[in-house]
């Protein structure tokens, strides 16, 4: 909330908040106009998800997962993936439960777990010592450290792959380590896969729910906002076994009951269009990530030329950057905030460029570890990246 | 590397769901919406119009979509799209007699339903009691429970009807002494719903003052669900409890675009109140839903702009809609009365409740059944007559479900053709009963 106020100032090049300023595909916008013209689509639909949408989701994900998914019992449509996270946590986490959260993490996981009475248990991704390429793949979990976090009180682990903010795409081996522990300790897995379609060359998005023994204990969360570049539609979904989804449905029926109808219908139609071409490179699920890969590469180059050290993400539309190389002295700013918060504020003021400080994505113990990083969002149109380029090229020409 | 997994290990062996879900899993709508979808030829059950939203609103939606600025497809301000909160602050500021700050006194939600949820979560916890007036919109009870609170019910009691005349929702009243007895030091809030769903009661100035006095005396919050605020008939006036002395500071007023503009599928609602209350609602919102969809908010803002300009004039949707609905109400009242179902004439909302005692012979009583009679009746009716309605027991708590079990609720926000079709079903039914 704090940093999104910046978005309102048009003189600032906003690479902070994760929202596209590129246009959604035209057929997506057209389907919404079509849906709104149908009278009955302006009234309530099925609470747990509009029938044509859950049908479309089940088809798409059956193909991806290679298993049957019942649209009525295995899927819940929610207000954004955010709403799915909330419904899942409220349904399955309470006082006495520990929830493992991998740092850095999308910042809502911690307050949601706490609000449900649960205890967050943090484990950081650590930079591999032999890493020279500064890729998101260099950030890994220590298997022994991870195993130590599991105990009889552990109710769930929250997995986010591709990861926000780093952009790490967990490999099959890494997922197997997590899966083995989940099965051994009989825990749930809450898998936030909103960036599932944004994976770059040489990487594959793997759904932990498809690993042996995992379907029964995993809730997989997806997002229309990220899939179709329509964050303002706020539609997401949870997919999993009936015996878990039914509890999410109870939360949903007692919190907001239904999601908007015309948006769900439009989304369903968009999914049908792309489902039909899922074996085709034209499918938006693949064409978007191709578009984003070139933006990623451009962003990385600009940052490197400005003397910054970006961590090249394997997925997602964020890039974290080590700003310590610039040695900007902010010790005279006497706020007790971490370095990255101070850096971002300074950068907004003096460079008219915004980003998000990485310590926003950390638990209290690890803020020191991540405070030299800031996060940029690169799902931006060319003119925005052009404006960012101007600032970055002129960076060293100005004095602080 | 192979992994040996016994079938026991692959399934979650421990109980997974949380205690906060206890007693909240049953939901009448899931069941009855499914029945209506399967069996009904005429659906007067779930509360939504079968006529479209007004043209100006649909046009506003399309206009928002066709704009060059595609940023309406992206996140807007989390606590409410600026054009919408601004117009809501202006509009309701006038009605409440308050200077409203759009940023702190108004928050947009995913329907009034989510506004209610935020209120319960923000203000109610274990040890708190919440007074709920029966019959009530069914979600108040599970929402209270999910927040850890204890619901305390107080009924509206029907006065004896005057020699064969049809009752009015006005005849259902709170007993002042009974109401006062429900307030104690544990009482955190009272939920007020006026106009009331399902009865259609429009609380009078006197009745609201009664409630307000008790709120002030016991320092209790008021969650005021006013989604049907524009649907009042027979020249009655909707009074906002937040405008009564001592009430602004302790009341959250909830509204709904779905009901206001006949667009229930848009799921846009709002809360209006003092910052000291709204700040907690904002916290709840940012940790549960965070943003509401943008485009519909833009369109609703346009809708309110139009209504602000036409306020009180004949062309105002807020003048036309209740006029139209009053006629529909009267049509349905007539149909029901003609066949021997006794409607309680609602002063507001688009619901009415009818006494189906005369039709009991069609659905025999099952003495030890767990299911209230009216629920079995409504299910039988939709399956056998194709007419969908909702049993009144859905809107009562525990033991009272069995007490008020010979009433069903009809929604009359329907095209004339639908109401005529309902009439045909009722007429045919009556004929079948009277013919040998």
C-alpha cells in the first residue's frame, strides 16, 4: 500500500508495483464487452465459480497436469489469486499450526498466516557460493536446513514458483526435496503458481501437485491477472482434491459468496481460445513469455550498463538488483529503515525511478541479508522501458 | 531413485480443516440455487432481477472498456477506485449530513457480502456477542461464528392480523423490553438490515431510535446493511441509522451496486463510516482481497454521477425502480392472495413472504424430520410445480427454524412475463386442489 501511492505520480517511471502497462490481448477485452451485453450475465452466477469458467479451467489444467480435474469439486474461483491464498489459509491454518514460508516471499503470506492464528516459520533462499552468473537459479534452499524446519506442528509449506520477487523457477529436483518432506511429515503444500506461464528459455514450470503423493495434499493457485495481463479483473482460482477444496468453498461462501459474472464469462471464452491452440506457439501462454523475455534481457542490459548487478530471473516479470555496487551513502538519512527502503526513496526522489525494496519480502531475521536488493518489474511497454533507459544511462552523470 | 509410498502416506491423514469453519458449512443458497437451476420453470427464489441493469449503466461499462486507456484492466486503488469513492462520498455525505472524505470514510468491497465479512472480522472476536434480528439474511450467523463471536437472536414478532386483512411487514415488530434484555457488557455489535430481507420491513424512526438508544447506552457498534435502501414503497422513507444522534461514530453503513443498479453479478459494494472504524475494515480488506475489479467500479461511478444530477427527479433510476417494483409487488400479492397463499405485504426490498398453511396438504408433515417443513415444501414445490422460492426457516436460527416453518419467500424483481407465468402455475395448482 505504501509504495503504490507512487504509481499515481506521472513524472516517475514506475517499475515498482507488479502491474503491466502493456495492453491485454484484444480478444480478452472483446470477450468482456460481449459478456456485459448479455442480460443474465450481469446477475449472480454459481458461487464457487461460473460454470463455463470452471469447465474451461478444468480442461486447460487437465492437459497440463495429465489428470482428471472435476470442475465442480476440484476448483474454486476467487477474487484474484490473493483471494485464493486467503481462502486456503483461512480454511486450513489455525492457532497451533506452523507454516513454512520461503524467503523472499510475496509479502501477503506472512500477515495472512498470522491472521489465521498460524506461526510463520521462515527459511531463506541462499545465494550459491559458486554463482557468478547472477541468475535466479543461483538462489537455492539448503535441504538440511529445510528439513529442520519441519516438525509435528507444521501444517503447510507455501511454495511460489516462479518466485516473486527473485524469479526463481524451482527445478524438479528441488520440488522433490519439498515433496518428500511434505509426505514424510504429512503436511499440506500451498503452491502459488500465478506466474506459471512466464518461464524463459531453458526452463520448465513444474507443478508440484503432479509429483507422486502430492495431488492429495496440494492446493495450486493461479491468476487471470497474470495469465492474461488483466490484474484489474481480480480473478484467480484454487485447484486441488475435493477433500481440501470443499473447505475453501466453505470459506468462500462465508466471505464473498460469488465473483463477478461478466468477468468470469469473458475469462472462460479467452481460455477456450487459447486452449484450442495450446499446442501452437501462438497461444498467449507462450507468446507472452517470449515478449517478456526480450524485455527481461533489455532491462538486464540497461541495469548492468548503469553499474548495477541484476539477478536474471528464469521466470516471472520481476528482476532483483544488487544496488550495493553503487555505494550510495545514505547514512545521513537517520531513519531506522533498512538500506533498500532508504535507497528506493532516494531513487524515487533523485532519479524519478521507482522500485520495491526487497526487505519488504522478508521475515524479520533476514532483512539484513536482502537489504542491498531492490525489485524492478519489467512487464512494461517499450516507452516505459525507454524512459527507464534514459534514467539509467544518465545515472552516473548526476551526483547524489 | 524410487519413492515407496504406501497409499496411507499419500493421503492427508490428519484432519485438515480449521475450527473456525465449524457450524458454517451449511449454506441454503448452494442447495436451492442448484435446485432452481435443475427444476424451476419460474425462479422467484434467489434474489436477483431477471431484467437487465439500466441502459446508462451498461453503456458506462462498455464505454470504460472501449477507452484508449487500457489501464482500466489493471489494478486500481485497493480501497476503492478514486472516481467511485469520490462520488460515493459526495452522494452519501448529503444523505447522512456528514462531510465525507472519500479516502477515509468510504471503502469499496466485492459486493455488500464482502463488506459484511470485513465488518465481522474487523470488530468481532471470541467473547463478543452480536445481536441479530430475526428473520435475518442468513450470512450474518456464520460470519459471526467464523469471527469467533456469539450470535444473540431477537425476533420480529407478528402482531395479530386484523380481521382477514393481509399483514404488512410493518406488523412484524421488536418487543422493546425483549430487545433491551439482549444487550449486556459482552455485546459488541448489533446487525441492522433495513429494508429487511426477507420480510421487507422498513424500520420506522421510532424503531431506529429504540435501537440507537440502546447502542449508545451500551456503547455498541451498529453494522447497518442497507442494500435495499432505494426500494421502499407506498411513500415510506428509508431512514439511515447513522444519521441519528450519537450513531455516526459507531455505525458502518453498507450498500450495494448490485441492488442499487440491478447488476448483482458485478459484485460492487461499499462501506461508509468514521475513519476510526473504517481503518480496521481497510486492514481486513488488504489482507483478504486487497483490490476489487476495476472496470465495474468505473461504470458504477458513472452511474452514481448520473443519479446525483437527477436526484429526486422523475428520471432518476432511484425513483423509477421502486415505482416499477411496487407494481410488481402488487401483482404478486394479488396472485398469491387469489390462490390462498397469504402474502405479508412488504414495505421495501424486492422480497415478500407468504404463509403457505393452506397448501400444507400437498406436502405431508414428517414429525421427526430434521428438515424444517417449509424447506421440504419449497423443495417439493420447485420439483413438482416448477416454481422456485426460499423457505423462511433459512432466515432463522436453530430452534426458531421449526417455529416459523410455514412461510416461503418470493423475489418479485422479475419481468411481467415471469410474474404472469408464476400466476399461471399458482392458478393451475389451486384448480388441481379444488377439483375432485
